[in-house]
C-alpha cells in the first residue's frame, strides 16, 4: 500500500461506512496500528510542517544571493 502525503483529505467520521453496514460515502477497507500509524504520522509531519525548522523566507534569501558578488560581498569571509 502507498500513501501520498502531499494531498491528504480529512473525512468526517459519519461519511465512513460502519462495520455493520449501512449507507455512507466511503467504505473502510483497511486500518493500521502502531508502530505503522506513528511512522505515517511522522512522515506527514515532515512533509506538512517541517517540525523544528522555522519558516523560511526563500524570496529574500534568493534576492540576497543574487545581489551578492563574492568574495567582495558584505559579511563574506
């Protein structure tokens, strides 16, 4: 089985078919248990939120790099 962590969708619990049957939009075909569930959660965190890494201002970094003319840039060693 495979999961794309880039395009997850949160489903309302009531939209999932209960084990006894009934009407619902989705049917549960499989479920996972620890430690696999924890590995999946951590994999999503790495993709979705970059834990421990502050937000980066990529545009400003790119402008600073392109404006610099090493080794004469201000602050270069």
